[in-house]
């Protein structure tokens, strides 16, 4: 009985630490609604496989890949990102959501996490299961394309 309680407690702590970050990381590739669904599915998978998952070096990164795999059909189209309310966020370029949609999925995800959610590049690399150099490359290329798109170089 104690073993079951420890499993529940450790998984509950894990979910509190990663659920929102996982959902936010999925939004650029899936959109808000599909990211929420994929996060729930990935966490359900995580619970079913918690004994194996909790011993991994990067269980959150593994669940990120599980969520993307389970949401494959939703990824076949470019997600609708939330619009910008000029009254609520006056310092955000109104054309940003459409410009973000023009980026590759990897560029959009990295730009969203680093600049939109203020994640450190190492955090992004860890979650995505790539090197920090890869994150820097996607970030640099994504930002250059955003600057060309929003800056009038359409």
C-alpha cells in the first residue's frame, strides 16, 4: 500500500512540475485546444508507464515526444495561434500570430518558448531533446524570418 502511495505522490509532483510547461511547448505545433488534449493523453500515458518513466533522465522530454506522436493528425495543418488583443497587449505586433505561422514548426516552437514564454535555451533543448546549438540555430533563423515578415519584407 505504501508503494502505491509513493507512486501517486511522485507522479503528482511530476505533473505539477511539467504539465503547464508541456502544454505550452505543444501550442506552437498543435494549437491551444489540441495541445491541451495531447498533454492530457501524454500524462495518462505517463501514469500508465510511471515506473519506467520516472527512472529516465528526461521524462518531460519523453512525454513531449509522446504527445506529439499521439497528436499526429492535428499536426498536419498549421495551428491557429491565439490572436493579439491590442487593448490587452499594446506592445505586441498584431501581425505576430500570422508571422509565427509562416515559420517552420521547429522555429515556431523555439521562438515561442524562448521569447514568448521566456524559457532558457537549455530548458528548450532539454524538453525538445536537441542540443542548445540546434535551439540557437532555429531561434536565429526564426527571428530573422519574423523580422523580414513583420518588417515589410513579405
